[in-house]
C-alpha cells in the first residue's frame, strides 16, 4: 500500500508539530519490501529521543527510542504511526 501525497503531507505536518525533523534527504532501503523509499525522521533532546522510519512504498513505519545521552537505541516493536500521531 503506497502512501498518497495527502497522507504523507499529513504525517509530516503532525511529526513537525511534535518536534520531528527529516534526518536526511536520501531515501533508504526498506527491509520489508526492499524498495528504496524510506524517509527518516528524528527528534532528539536532553532526555532522549525517537527515530521514525516510514516507507513510502509499503507504508510500514518503524520507530526506535533512545534514553538520555542517546547512546543506546531500542526498537519499539508495537509502534503504530497513526496511533502515535493522534
């Protein structure tokens, strides 16, 4: 299920509103559908942060959390982007 431009615009607006920014302008390879269509968003602060990777081709979103100091990232296995952005 490829994301529509309207869905992507909505997600990006809501992510930006929560303090996320695009990590880089390059598209990365999706581990699920193997398309080079993954956007990376990042939010980092003094008390930790979160990385979100969103595949534009299959629609899968994955997220990693990090604690203070940003040394260790832990994947959030039950992450749901729609629920997160409500």
